[in-house]
C-alpha cells in the first residue's frame, strides 16, 4: 500500500472533517458572491452547508479527541502521584466509553424514528444528515476504548506501552 493511501486511511477522520469543512466554506462563499453579484443565490446552498457543517463537527469531534485536543479540566488529573493520575485517566476513559456508546445507541433509535423524514429542499433522506451523530460518537467511543486499553496497561505498570504515531 502506498504511503499516501496509508496516510489517508490512518487519518480518515481528519480528512473527512476537512473535506466537509471545505464544502461548507465553498458553498457559503459561492452563495454570498452570487447574492451580491447577481441578486440571487443557490436555493440549495443553506441545506448543503448545514449538512456539511454537521458532518464536519461530529467527525471532527472524534478526530480532536484522538489527538487529545478537547478542552478539559486538568485540575484533578495533574495533582498527586503518577499512580493516582493513571487511575483518574482510567476512570475518565471508562466514563467517555460508556457515555459515547450510549449516545451511539440512542442515535440509532433517532435514525430509525426518522426513516421517512426527508430534507426540505433537496428531498434526500434525513438519514444522511442524522448518520453524522452515529459516526461521530462511534469514533469517540472507539478512541475512548483505545485510550482505556492504553491507560489500563499504564496503570498496571506495563513497560511496553508505546504511544502510536498520531494519537
């Protein structure tokens, strides 16, 4: 497998989030330009921009969590001996796994409840918009599981816990 393809697959969450952000910005800029220059815009621009932004946010949340870029409160986890910090990290990972898995579970019911719903302008199934919840929170739960495994090994004193590249 080529290195570019491997990098794309390794960073698929970042690539997807970036793609949807680019679509959002491009559609909004084009629509604003059309409104000012030609006094009329694209009738579908708002719906496409909103849908792309939703996907950008939820997939991007997973990517940000993978790189530990979310805002957090370090007050509890920075004090005390290293064993205490490792234990707090495991508790936080467990909470993140449970909460995000539960939201994935609820998002499946949400999608099922809206199976007949369609978007107002483009008339596409709302499933394509609502699926962003499931994908984003699945990524969060997956990364929480990876962090839980790593932090449990660290807590138990495993010397061969290595930080993989990119996480």
